[in-house]
């Protein structure tokens, strides 16, 4: 009896090879994907085409003004690189290695470039050289014309033809207002021709220069200023120079919302002197002052004690008295400066502040305490010793 004649038997189907099943599944999946391409939401032919561009419309008026300001002023801004010379350890050739970067601006069509003193300070110490790159990417050797460390100002000169030099428009800093828009162009981290914007956050700030002296009237701004921005212009909305960016307050070394600029009135007063003489001639009384810590130990609670009066100075001519030790070794106090040019003096550092902007030959009124009495002197200022 054959097995399939058995009424209780079950017929079996021959097994389909696995490779054939795989091919069939792939074919089915392909058909499904092809059909899905015609369905909405499944990335079909329509999705393969770029979406139509939505018309933007005209730029806002303030955007147009900012763009135009950058186009107008950026040719006046330069990138400065200081280079130091090192001998290659293998070839023994002398190579110029970049040491630092900063920003500057074209002051006149004679090729004078204004920047911060601290941008080129290392160059002066190491006898390095400087290169100035203009906005047209041409590069020029630069020489130092003059420096004023007390105000963090330096002037370089390049021998570029006048046609390549677009001098910056000079503004003023006496009429600035907190909240006024400002613009900074510079080379943060070596990225030249960078524009940042902000407002004037404060006026009349005091900051310390690289020379250790106080720069008064500094402009505080929240326009982003980072390493490499130093020496670059701070501009008003008319594209005029109102300050030179000089420092930031930051624990990390990066911009944290507080930057400072030397006011343009200070820059414009000092730069012509640096171009003409190589230094800025400041008016001084012609005296040396006792350190404040020692003055306080002597029981003097305010004012600045005169230690020495220089011969042939304005102070000497006015009869100002210095301190000295008598034959017994006791200190005999000289004049205590209480007021200079109408400004109250509480410490020695305030004497130079009171003379800020004064020139040799100017006459100032000085009030001193002498033998428990107040004495008023007229002092004709001398030239600062260098």
C-alpha cells in the first residue's frame, strides 16, 4: 500500500531554498519603495527638487548703514604683525617668525599708521620688525616713528604710495553719550577686517597703560574686542574715529563684555607730536614725590609730599620746597601738594592726572601746605624728562 493512500497521512510541501526567499523579499521591498515615492510625505520626486527661494525683500535701513560704514572705513584699517628673527636649527638660515599681531589705522596719506604701544612693545625689546598689511592684502615693512607708553599710543610708517592709503575720518570724544552705537574693526585672533558692533557702556573711565600710568577719559564699550583687536578703531555711526581699542577686562583673556578705548581727542593730540618729534612732550612741575605708603607713615593723611625739586625746573623757579634730613638725621618735611590746576590732590598719582593735557610752558596754580599754612604758587611747567 502506498503511503499517500493512507487517509490519516498529511502531505508535505518541498522546502524553498533560502537564497530564493531573499531575492523575493528584496524584489517586494523595491516595488514598495518605488510606489511609496509617488505618495505624499515619502520623499518622492518632488522632494528631490530644491525648494523655491522665498524672496527676502529689501535690507533694513540700519543694516544698509552698517554695511556702508564697513565698506567706507575698512580700507583705512590695517593688520600688523611683529616678526622676530631666529636661526633655523637645521639649515642655520635666519628666519622671521611671527611674534604677535594687532590692528592699526591709517592716520594720513604720508603712510603713518597708529596703533597701541603694547602691540609693538615686544618689537622694540627684541629688535624685531613689523609688517603692515593693507585692506588690499599688500604687505609693507614698517618702522617705528614715535611712542607714548603713558597713553599706549605708537606711530609706525610705511612707504606705500598715497593711492593705496585711505586715511581714517577723525571724530571727537567730548560729546559722546552712553547708549550711542559704536563699531569696531580689527583683527581678532589674526582674522583681519572683522566688524563688531555695540554701544558705549560708560564714559570717563580710568585704565592703566602699559607704562603704568593712568589713561583718563577712556571709553567703555560692549562691542566685542578680543586679542588682535588692540590698536584698531572704535567708530561712531558716521564712520568717524572716536577711540582706539586698547584693552579688555577678562579673567579668561577673551572678551567678556567690557572693553576700553583711548579717546580720539587724546590720540589726535599726541600723534602729531610723535610724528614730528618721536615723543610726546608733557608738561611737568619738576618735582619728585614721596611714595604714598611712606607719606602715610609720617602722619600725612592727604596730599602728596615733595621729596625733591629738580634744579632749573618750574617748581624750583616758583620756590617749591623739598624734604630733607637735617644734621641729626631727622626728616624735615617739604611742601605737601594739596591742589594742582584746580584739582584736589589726595595721593601722588593724582598730580600727573591733574597735569594731563598740559604742555611745557603752561602756567598752573599749585596749592601746598607749608609749616601748617596753605601757600599758593604759580608754576610754569617744564618739559618731561626722558
